[in-house]
């Protein structure tokens, strides 16, 4: 059984206190343990990050040099690709078919994409200004904020860590990363690779732990910005801590995202796309399209196709290449998902597929049967609440205006999708949906270099990815330079007539 350590100021720090178990979601068996770090550990990590920011070389490097270190980081991780896949299949429950692309391949690509954004930080924007008779120049510089406290979730442990660490480091900040205690392998690999890639001590620090460590990091006066991905409930606590300390925040939170199927949509494309989006990684994706809205006049045809396609989905151990849907992350998550499904059925919904305990899966694993629920009223819990499990809800609408109202009837606003044959019409509808990330005739696409990831409502504050996601880790300095030395051109006389 592996025992993880914290990484502080360039050193691996063994932990003599309490630990937390890490299990394999496919079997329920413990495979590792992580430190349940306390406030003293967090204090030490923040102090290291503070020193590295205030007196170290990192922030004084050019953006291009920092970008080179990110590329080196990607190269080191790439040499461990196969082992990383195995580790992330084991601790996150991501399937062996899905993990190489999304758990490992995509984070490596995004590291390089972030590095390619360095020119956005390299040169200040200059604005010459003319006065009479003097003149000068304003410049806008983007500078690092300071120490970043980063919280990464369990569903994409390496990927989400990269989304936070890479832009923060590229901008010249230092980071204390606290990952989910359920999935330590990816963040541990990131810290080990950072040391080998030439990132100086104290620039990236890794602290394992649960609530005590999380609260200590969020409340710490030495942290300048908090970035968190997770549930809206915990995100509100992080935002409260940030408010008390007057810290900046980037929060990427929950979603209950709609997929609006227009009457002229290709049914096969819409059904397969919605099932992929709602069932990928056992439904544990914040951007999953989990509400499928179909025309009432086509309801039966869509339900028949959904039943056929969803009924063919295989549930099983993550390491089995035949598995389509693996386990959810933990026993607590399994119970929560099943409780929501039961509440949805008791409130009038009907299980078109699933809704029953899984069969033919390893005993002790955290499995939830892939489920499609129909006939649920708009106030049904499975329509209103984020399930974060392999559950798709189907709603019907009378006309497109009704469909848009149903799609937007949510406190969330993270993602949305539209499926339609007439692309111009589909795009018009897409722009009316409540979602910062919106797709037409597809799902789960992202372009890190150009596409910001911005939630609305209970889905978050601020954004990740794209230039906006990079600039979130910077503060603007406005610098004015007078380009003449004519004291007579200044308005200084208004404060002392004796100077005249």
C-alpha cells in the first residue's frame, strides 16, 4: 500500500500524524493513504510559497522562460504516461478506455497549450497620450498576484490540477495545491515532475488533507487568490473565506446542464451525444449535459432509441477494456446518487433504463446502474439537483420557446447544448441558453488556448481557460511615463501659488 507525502519547499515531507484511506472505486479495497494535514503543515507550505514569490527567481523570469519549464514538465510526465494511466484508473475509477485521453493525454496537451499563451504576458500594452503642451505614455502590465491556494477535485485529478497550476505558474505566481484526498496519484505525479523540470523549490507545494487543511488554506492570510473546482455548496464556503480575507477567487462549480434537441435534429447524433456526455466517467463531470429536452411530438421515438442505446451500455471495473461506465468515486457518492434517483422516482419520475441496483459487478465496488429517467416534473429533485452520477433525465417541450424556458429553468449555468439540422437556427437557440460553455451538435469539446470556461449563477465565479483564464491569475499595473521635463506643462501650480 502506497503512503503519500506532502511536498513543501522542494522536499518530500513525511507525515507522522493521522492519515486518510484511498480506495480503488472498482473494488472498494484500500490502495493507499494520504496525510490528513493540519494547520501547521499548511502554514509551512504557504510560508514556502511566500518566500519563493517574494525573494525567489520565479516571478522575475520572463514569461517565455516559465513557459519552457511548463513544456519540460509535460515532457517529464509524458515519460510516465502508461504508469499514470494505470494509477488514475485505480484511484479515480476512470475507465481504461477513457483515462488515456482525458485523464493523462489532455492534461499534457493543456500544459503545452498554456505554455503557448506566454506571449500574452510578455509585452505591456502601451497607450500614448497627448496633453497640451506636454505628453506621456500609459502602459498596462499584467503581473502575478502572489500565492495561489488551489483546490483540485477527484473526478479529473491531474487535469484539474493542471488547469490551475499551469496558468498560475505561467503568470509568475507560486502555488499551494490541495487535491482531493480521494485521488492523490495525479497531483503527486505533477509535483514530482515539477521538481525534475527545473521549477524552483517553493514554487509548487502539495499538501494532502481534508477539511482541516482545506479550511486552513482558504483562511490563510498569506494566500492572495483561491481557485476551487467542486460542488456549489463547498464553493460558497471557499468564497466566504475569500471574502473575509479580501482574496480574489476563481470558482468552477456544479451544473445541471441542458441538451435541447430541436425538431430537425439527427436523433442518432443527439442520443449518442447526450448519453456520452451524461455517462462519461460515470457522470462525474461538471459540464455533463444531464437534462435532455426533446419535442413532445417525437417523445416516443426518442425514448425507444434511448432505451436501446442506454440498455447496451456496459457497467463494470474501470480496468476492463470492455467497460463503458465504471464506478463512482466512493461509497458515500454511490449512496448519494442512489438516494437522489430514489427521490426522483418517488416524486413521479419513471426509470426508462436502470434505476435498480447493479448486477454482475465486483462486490465492494461503488457502482451505480446507468439510468435514464422520464416523466419527471420540473420541480423533481433529479431535474433540479446535480446528481454527479450516471443519470440522464429526459424532459419534453411543446415548442422551441417552451424548450428554451425549460432549459434555462435552473440556478446553474455552466454548460448547454443544442442539437439541430439547421445550423443557423441551432446557433441562434444556443445563444439564448444559460450556459457559459455551449455546444451545437456536440458535447465535451474545449479549446484551452482560446475558449474560456465561465460558469454563471451557482456554477461559479470567474473563468478558466483562454486568455481570461490566464489573466485571472494576474493583477494589472497601470504605469504612466511622462516623456518631457517641462514643469510649466504640469498643473502643479494649483497647489501652491507661491511656486509661480
